[in-house]
């Protein structure tokens, strides 16, 4: 009887060990590194005005907009700091009434920024139908 109980205990422990060995290793994901953004600069490098410029973060629904930006000028605004964790953004605007959009993209957090200090988000409309963004301190 004792031998049978030991044998059953041995089989049970063997099953537990095999199950643990076959279980997928859980990869520890690091928390995304974020940075505070406390303002936006939108630059129009074109030789004509752009209108209805908007930077949208679809995940949160937050956006910043400027109605009109004259040729080779800029619009800027400051706001209470917001954390940015490399979420996708969309830039949209109009040139001569024609709508343009970048589609969703991620603004890379540069390696050389100080994560302890807030940054500005710089949006640049640099060519007809083309725009981009970067973080600056």
C-alpha cells in the first residue's frame, strides 16, 4: 500500500515537472519609456499658407490644432504636461483647400533627450502633401 502511494506521488510529481517544463516562458516586458510633452510647434515650410492643421493621438483622442499657418511661419501652443509613450499620431492639414494626412505613425523618442525634462513636439509640413514630427528640448 505504501509502495503504491509512493508510486502515485512519484507520477504526480513527474506530471507537474513535465507541465512546468512545457509551459511557455513568460517574457518580462519592460514598461515603455515615456516623456512629458508640454507644448507643440507646427511649422509650415511651404511657400503658401496651410489651414486646418491638426495633430491627433487616436488612442487618447487628444489633439492640437491651428486654423491657419502662413507661408514659412509657425503656430505654437503650450499646455499642461502630457505623457507620451510612443503612441501613434496622425497629422492632417489642407493646402489650397485640398486635404492631406500622414496616416498613423509613431514619433520616436530620441536617445539624446533627458526623460526628466519636458519636451516640445515639433510638427513640420515640409513639402507638398508631406509632414513629419519630432521631439525637441
